[in-house]
């Protein structure tokens, strides 16, 4: 009898333990799900707040560019817009960023002006510099194969007609025969990465060229007081681009520009560079570097922002077009959301600065004292 009661007590104890274990498991699961819901709600709230903070910073950047355009007729790295946006603390986070000059790069859509093969051949065979010759020079400088065919495929990609511009061009029939087949754009590029879709250009080629090229909208006819959107701002152009623009003068031209910029007017550029290169001050130098190739002001800028707020971090890139008869407008905006709790060592250089991580820059000691480095390059944006 006692043995039976002991077994009953043992069964009851085991049942009680199982019940308690089940209750603990259920409560733990409820608590865990609650914690996840709270974290997700906090992240969503922080992301929304970070988004609106980014829009506010974007509006401030537009106003800054508009004011600069009203006060100055030329753009260079010593201006306020070219300085890194100071870290602005907000409740629970930080905002930081920079503005870069999009016309300091080669605009792929500038090649849309070549509507016939004769104009292309004329520019390639001329001693005067042009967008066609500059592109070929850039390819050679970046150790990317260059020839007329690779120019013609870009032109056929961005022009509106269905006829090849030359023997090396490619229209829809050729793209349909590829494996896999592609649909040709027959319109201007919206992203420089689109070059990887053009026949003759590999992904590796495009990765090498990305830092020195862009894709800005080009109107073949612009008003008299508007900057040619395919002209390169000589005050902010990169070393590689200056060498490419220089053509036969390459390094001498680059050094002459760097030593004398910023230029307030395009005529100042012709005067100073012509003097340093020993060129006459008549139309010869203007033919060597026509004003549809080079300029001293900019119409298109890229804003890069990082907003860290609580559990969220977002990166925003906005293309801003500055207009001279109205307020600036946003042409494109891309936003990337990533957790703010990522490893500091894997953070971007800009976030590293915000978090107090010192970036290792092997080229820091090699910078030319005469060169003003743009803020976005300094912080790695």
C-alpha cells in the first residue's frame, strides 16, 4: 500500500514538473516574441524617424546649393558645399554626409551628341579634344581596351534611332543574338553601371571606371545661361580626367590646371593654361578645349548622407539638379537601410568617423599639398 502511494506521489511530482516546464516554456516563448515585437517596433520607428531626418538634411543641402549658385558663378572645392557636412547630433543619433560634384566626372550621355559617323570620325582624328577622344584617353589610362568600336556601341545604346552609327556599332538585332538576349535602351543612361549592359564592356571594366564616370541627363539644346550638362567642371575634375582632357599635353595640362584653379571664368582657364603651356591666346586654345567640353561651374551634384538613429542606420544618395531660374530639384534618390549595430571594423569610412573609428589611409601621406581633396573622397563616400 505504501509502495503504491509512493508511486502515485512520484507520478504526481513528475506531472507537476512537466506542467511547470511547459508553463516556463510557454512564458519564455511569449516573452521572446514580445521582445522581438518590441525590437521590430523600435527599429521601424527609428527607420521612419531617420528617413524624415534625411529628408530634412536633403532640403538643407538643396538650399545650400541654391544660395551658392546665387552668390557665385563658378564652383570649386573651397566652397561651403564641398566641405563635409558637420556631424549633427540628434536625439539618439547622428547625421553626417557630403556633397560631390557630378560634373567632375565623365558624363556617358555626352556621347549622344554624335548623331552621325562623320562627326565622330572628325573628332577622333582631330588634334582638338572632344568627348570622344577624352573617353578613349580615359580607357587607356584605366588599362581598359579602347577603340572606335567601343565608342560606337555606347552611342548606339543611348541614341533614339535603330541604325548603327558605324561598323562597330550595335543595335537591337545584335543584342537579340546574345546569350542571354538583351533589350537595347535607345535612350540616355540613368546609371553609370548601365554601361555593363553595352556590348564590349565587362563588369570588371565598369568597376574600374565607376569612380570617374556618371550618367547625367543631356539636352542637346540648352538656354544661354545654363551650363552644358555634359561639360566637365575643370575646377573639380579628377587627376585621371584632367590627364584625359589634356590629350597630347596630358601631364603638363594637368599640372597647369591644378596649379591655377579655381578659375572664376572659362576665359581665365584659357588665359592661365595657355600661358603655362606656351599656347597663343587666340582661338587655338579654345579649339583645343572647347567650352562644350570644359566649364567652371556645375549644375548636377550628388548628396551622400548617413543617419544613425537608435537601432537604425540609413544611407541616402540623392542627385540634385541646380537650376538658375528656379529652386533645385531632386532627380534621383536611393536609400539603403542597414542595422546600426554592425561591427565597427566593417563599417563604412564615414560611419567609422561617426563612431570614432580611425580609418587607415595609406595614401594620406602621398597627397599633393596643392590639391584640395573633396570631402566625399576624404571620408570614402
